[in-house]
C-alpha cells in the first residue's frame, strides 16, 4: 500500500504519528469537542455494514449463578454448574457469572478508579503513554495495534502486567493503584473457580489448569470508550478473539460489547455485579476444540457517558520443557484425535504481536487438515 494516497494527498502515517505523539488518546479528541473523527478511525464499508447486522432478538449470553458452589460441598449442585459452564463454553465461548463472591463495593471501586484514571487531563496521563515494552510493566496507550491495524478504534487503555513477575506496585498510577491490585486479586479468585469448573467439564482434575500455571501470567487492561461523535463510521474495538486461556471482564453500565453466536452478533447486556468470562484461543486449542474462542467486538460509544471495561487476560506462565503446547494428551483418543498440532511459545507470541487484532488467529494456522 502506498504511504501517500496519490489522489487526495492524504498521508495516513503522518496523521497516525501526530495523533500518537500528541498522547491525547481518543478521550482527548472526544473532550476537545470535535464533531468529525480523523480519517484513520474510519472503517471500510464491509466492516461498517456488518455492524448494522446486530441481533435484536437474542437477549444475552448465558448467565451462571455461582452461589452454592463457593464455600459449599454440595456435589450434585456443583455437577449442575459444571454442566452449565461446559455447555456455555462449548456453544457460546462466553458467559456471565453472578454471585461469584466478589463484593459489589470492590467492583464499583474498580470501575470508578479506572474511570478516574482516564478522566484525568491528558497531560497527566501522558507520562504513562507509550507503545514499546508490550510484554511487561505498565503502559497507557490508544490502540495497542495503532500502526498494525488497518483502521484505528475508538478506545484508550491502561495496561499492566500483573504476573508472573510481580508488578512493581509503585509503577501503577496512584489514582487507581490500590484498586488495580485489589481487582487482580479478586478476579484471579473468580478465574480459579471458573478454571476448576472448566477442568471438571473436560473430565480433568479440578486443579489441572492451576497446575499448568494458567493463573499466573495476567495482563490487566482498563479500557475507556469515550463518547464518539460519529459512531456509525468507526468501532470501539475491532472484531477479534482473545489469544490466551480465559478472560475475565468487568464492565460499567454503558453497553457496547457484542459476541458472535452463529451468524449473529448478540449484545451483551451489562448485568449489575456480573462478570463476563470468555474462552481464548489457547483454551480452544488445548481443549482440542471442546471449548470455543469466539469473535467479539465493541461498538463505538454513542452515549455521552464513557464506557469502562476492565479485562484480565489469563495466560500460561510456564511453557513445558520442550517449549511446545497443544491439545492436552488426556483428552485425546483414537476416537478423538488431535485436531490441532503443537505450537511453540514463539509462534504464539509472534502471531499476536506481529499484526492487528483483526487478522486470523493462531487456531486457523495450526489446524490439522484432513
Ligand atoms: C478485549 C476486549 C471488550 C470490552 O480487550 O480483548 O474484547 O468490552 N474488550 O472492553
Ligand atoms: Ni477481547
């Protein structure tokens, strides 16, 4: 692609750079009162027409009530919940958990603190703004994949690696420091419970995923989707699948998240106190296709109030001795042969970081063709 559009004289790279170097993020653009968005945010007609194709019939992703399994030994009840989790992870790849044991005050404080970070003047946030060093530490940026994606999206993010190396807590912005640390702890407890249920759903020991270090490499991302003056021309987050094991997502009451179910895009209605869980590519692969990593996206926010979401991506921390991972041997038999080949850590990381989130996932690449 030519850097300069010969007919119009539009220099996309120059505009991207100016935006990036201003460190103002989309929140800064939104707050400045602009009425039209810069051209590099505008998505092609194919993407935009697909956004008109959202479902209004289907109401929500499955909601799973975890009360009765937290601190309880009622085995029959647990088996029912395992069934629900298994079914949801197989058919939707997404579900919402309620009564998960995290106090509502912790949830509210987390959302409030991340919103407070993004609400600061951009001169204050600018000191955290960077783009390098994506595999550790703390960074604030607009569009992780700004220079790699075909079109930019209307969100800014504060990102922190919470593990496996302990984060230097002092590196976190003070305005949300304690809340980020507390949220990581609470969300990890919920993730542990959910991973146990997912393991049992596959017929594995409940503690198998923990043992495989799936709780240890955590990236916490506090997204802000500010008001967008032209929400029909861009997106909040481009359609993608998450690369890791599972993702735990907390959102405020401003809607926008959509999940692909069959050929339809289903709106995920915010449920007060609910946490959204979704399976990532890594889980689909190691479960040999049993659990699904599905496409999801966020609409550009047309509400004056910002949409806030806090996600934690759970990834494995320790690659096996030979450096490879693939479908778990326990799940394979002559009746159920591996449908994916093993892949290396390098392939996993490169696949994610070499391009925009909008392109093909690792899953397609390592599928065994018959
Ligand atoms: C993500 C993601 C959705 C949201 O960060 O991978 O899908 O609601 N976020 O912010
Ligand atoms: Ni995602």
